[in-house]
């Protein structure tokens, strides 16, 4: 149970839990040293892109985070480009809607991830996508789209 003062902080700074989890990732990666098992990435383009992990601290991730916000007008930003490799992807829900279903779709139109999010203001997922273009959208709102371009 959160104290009243903590609830006020979360309302005022709703991104704080995501930032704290990102800092935890960086701190844990730094304290882990240079263990080769710890620093290995799963980044083989032959692995199906559906090999996604829903966790706060990815094993071997470099602490990189991509955040987008969804409002009544759609995603902000509407697109971003990043290099291949594991990263923590986060969506801040500022739509006033408490029941959304997010989809990650590849260029061929194949749904790689579909996740219903109920009463959550922040959704996160660790992604390790091969090079290509992807679209994050919301079921029932085709105008709400964010294009992700993964470079080599």
C-alpha cells in the first residue's frame, strides 16, 4: 500500500517508476562487471522476432530505453530509429483510457506481440528485433501508430 505522499509523487511524475527501473538496469549491469556470460546479447537475425521478454531487467541488456507516450492524439513521437540490439521499450498511457490492447506488427503485417493492458499507466517490454520496420498500434484506434525502424 502506497502512502499518500508517494501517491502524490507518482501522479506528479508518472514516468518515475520506469526511470527507476532503467536506473536499476544500468546499476546492475555496471556492478556485474565484464562477465562474458552476462554481457552476451541474443541478437541473431535468424531468431524469430517473437522471442520477446516481458521483464524489467533484461539479462545482458545495455540499459538502453526507448519511451513513447500515447495521448488522445496518438503516439509521441510517431516514429524513431535505433540500432539493432536489446532495449527496454516503454509506453506511457496518457489517454484517460484504462483498457488498451497494444500490437507490435512487422512490415509483412504479422502481429509479433499483442498485449492487453488494463489499468496500467506505463507498459514496458524488452525487445530484441532484427533490422527492419515495425509498427506499434492500438487495437480499435488505427490512427494511433508509432513506427520503429531498427538499423543494422
